[in-house]
């Protein structure tokens, strides 16, 4: 709990801050994650050390660490420590790719999934045991295992084995264990669903909007992907109750999506989803080769995002409906707790927050690193569960390089940016897009998108009714681990 700040006097000198103009206001922030929107006149006098504002403004600035010699270092240090708590946890998210096979051929597939007829691309039970044993060598008291692919249900026996074996290991070691499965739902049946729900496995699928849009993006050898996805989504939602796992859905925005923002949001509401995750396209996997056909500029995505976000706010007049990208940023803006979303933290989660295990037991810094291997680049392979130790894996030079590259204090543009307390970068995205894990932030597409989203959120926060709504979003239960990885 924050204590009362030392009394602030008019004309107090400013402590370190960063600033950004937002329309008629100027936003100031500091490394403790605190912020304040000011008028031009307030900002000029504040920066000059001559602010003579109302007592409540001066007290708020002192409390939030903006006034030199009026800082409660104990309170502010606790806030800073709380925001960086993840640095002492080690890898908590472990992504297991149980197969590369898939019955979809999504235009933007980052994983470059194979076909169902492919041979030798399924994880064996022997490898699965070694992967789980390596995961439980972690010193973290809480672990999350996420099944990825391909389509994980195409190797159902190994999914089932890992769930049962990991649950037993968790009970034996006293480790808190979360389980999540990312699936297109095409191979789901009642027997599989009963097992997953009974064992507390959270589910996440993809829904790209109305049927024509979804089916155009997500080509399915079995026919109508949208019909099957929405049918199982509703059935699983109906069966989810207190203490049972839920299902969430993710959206990937392609060029086809841009003119249909409101329709897409309404489709999520129609199927009964509790919100939507508006994600921009990533230049990995198949999307890279089809970028001229399905890609877009950051400014085009931001225009889509603004329209979709406006519709989200309209839906909240009748019932809670969350935009997940916004909620992640708002958690950092409106509280001292970091949601540990691995792509918007400093440093990022590669190797120190997550690890990815390929079907053959190879270990990668993150799922993006594993995806890059499918593009013929093994730069981010850091070991194998068949050799070496966990310590050697997490101390690999690639892990260290990515930690340095994603530390915002080491990025010239980021270190000066007002959004530094709330943002983060993906070095592998920089590597793919710009040829260097350090990237070049002024021209980086993800940087421009993050700035645009944060501009919009601070614009909306000027309305107290929106702040009340956003704080309600933060009180919702956390969603599945698929939301921990990438925007």
C-alpha cells in the first residue's frame, strides 16, 4: 500500500522523467511506471522547477516520484521491485511442440506447419518424458506447459502422456502446474475434451472473424473451419464452470481483416467470447513469403485497431468485453504489477521466461526461435533434452544476446521513450524484419504499433469513465498462457 508522500512545496525541482505530446496534453512517465497528463502550462512550469499548481497535483507528483527531494524511496523502490519480479523467477512457460503435422494451411502460419501425411515429425513418448524431466529441473515454484504444433491433437497419445506425467511430477515435487493447449479444434472429440477438462488443461483456439474471412485465412482440408471452430468453442464454453478450464480465442489480422473491424469484434461477441485479442501479423513462417498479399503497414493496423477498439467500448455498455492487448498495457499503466507478458517486458522472455521444445527434443530460446528454425535458421537453438544440462541451456550465448538486445535501457530510442515502463521488444522479430536482434526502433513495425496503441489508451484514460471500465478489466481472472507470449 502506498504511504502518504512527503509534503510537496510549490517550485519543487523535477526528478528524472520522460515525456510525450498527446494532442493538447503532455504525458510524463518515470521508471517506477507512474504517469501524469499535463497541460502545456503545467508541463513548462514543472520542467522549469517552478510549478505552482493546486496542492493535490503537487502531492500526486511527489507521491509518484516526479519531484526531487520529495521522493518516498522505500515506497518507490517497492513499486520498482514488484514490476521486475519476473527477473528472479526463471523460465516459467515451457512450450512443447508435440507434432509439426496439421490439417490446416493457414496463410499466416508462423510455425510453417507440415501436412498430416508427413512422417517423422511427431514427438515420441521417450522424448516427451525427457522434456518433462528437463522442465521440472527448473527452480521456479510455478510452471506452465503449453502444447503447440502443428496441431497438437494430431499426436494425442503424447499429449495425454505429458499431461499425466507432468501432473504426477507436480504432485511429487509440490510444484504449481498450469497446462494449456493451442488447437484449431478440428480433431476434438468428446473423449479428448473430457480428459482435458478433467485435468485442468486450458484451451485456446483461433477465430479470424465471420465465416468467409476465417475460412479464407485458415484453409482447412476438412471443409468449413469456421463452423467446426465455433461449434466446439460454444460447447466447451458451456461446459466450463467454476474451477474448470476455459477456452479463449485469438485473432490474427491480415489485409483482408482491415476493412472489417466491427464485424470481427461482433463475431467474437456472437459466439460468447469474453473478449478479443487484436494481434498484428508477424513476419515469420508462411506469412513472410506472402507478405505482399496479406501484410500491411503499421499505420493500417492502427486504423483497424482504433475502429475495433471503439466497437469494444460500445459492447461494454451491455456486458464486460475485454480487448486483451489493451488490458496487458493497462495492467502496467494502472498498477504496480507486471502481467509478465513475455514480449512486452524488459528484457523479454527468451530463455529466461520461456523455453520451447521441438518434437525431436531440441530446445529453443522461445517459440519464435523455434519457428525461425523451420525457416532454416538455427541461430536460437540452445541445446537438446538428450544432452547437456538445464544450466548450460539457459546460459547459452544466444540467451544472453537476446537478453541484452531486449533490455530497453540498451536501446537508444527506447531508453528515451515515455512508454519505456510499459513496453518491450522482440529481438527475433527485429532479426527477421531488420536483420539485427538489436533492431532499429524508429522504423520498427512493432514499435510503431505499440506506440499507437499506447497513444490511444492514454487518450481514452482522460475520460474517468473509461478508467473505471479499464480497472474492471484488470479485475477479471487471468486467461490462458497463450496470452503470455506475443502480441
